[in-house]
């Protein structure tokens, strides 16, 4: 009887392990955030992010990551995004990104007094095509009127494969 229980337990553990391992899938993404010294984003500081795309069959989604504290004074963010695709010159995109509404407040995930926005960005497919393999470079430039922009913890880029 004891051997049967041990055999059942071993088979159950093996079956459960196989199920768990087969349900895992690789998430292809790149995410990097540049932290701001003294929580100030000076317009002269332009964080640069580089990553490689090798899978040319999958569509990708680009996100801006923006972290700030509750003292951030604006409900939006103006920035220039420079994108250099493989074999192309750099393209400049000026973006106004909403961060809050009067009705709901911050449109972000938050903990205590810190907030993180993950904002999807759609770029002109005629200028930037993520279906081309190679290295991509992104540069973020703060173009807000406040100099330096206060209460910013960090900014970054997230690139992930879209679900098909």
C-alpha cells in the first residue's frame, strides 16, 4: 500500500510539472528605464535606448514608461521621440501624452505616492517599420516648459510582441 501511494505521488508530481512547464511561454520584450538624478529631468538629458529585433514576422507594440511622484505638476507630458531604424536616418516624433484626467486623476498604476504610466505609442508605419531585423535606437527628449521638469523618477521604453 505504501509503495502504491509513493508511485501515485510521483506520477502526480511528474504530470503536474509537465503541465506547468508546457503552459509557460517566452515573452519577447525589451524594457529599460533611465532613472532621473534628484528626480529632475533636464532638457539637456536625453536618455538613449537600444535593442535588436530578430523576429521579422511578428508585429510589435512600443510603450513609453513614465514614473513620477504625486507632486508632478502636469496632467500631460510633451516630448520628442527620435527613432533610428536599421539602415535609415533618425526620425523625430513630437508627442503629447495624457497622464491624468480631471474626473479620474492619474491614469497610471501607483503605490503610495509613486506612479508609473505605460503609454502605448503608435508611430507612422511609413517612417518606422518594426518588421525589419536589426538594431533600433530610441532617444527621449523632454520638451516641457518647466526646466528642469520636477518630480520625475524615470523614463523608459518598452517594446513587446503584439498578441496574434
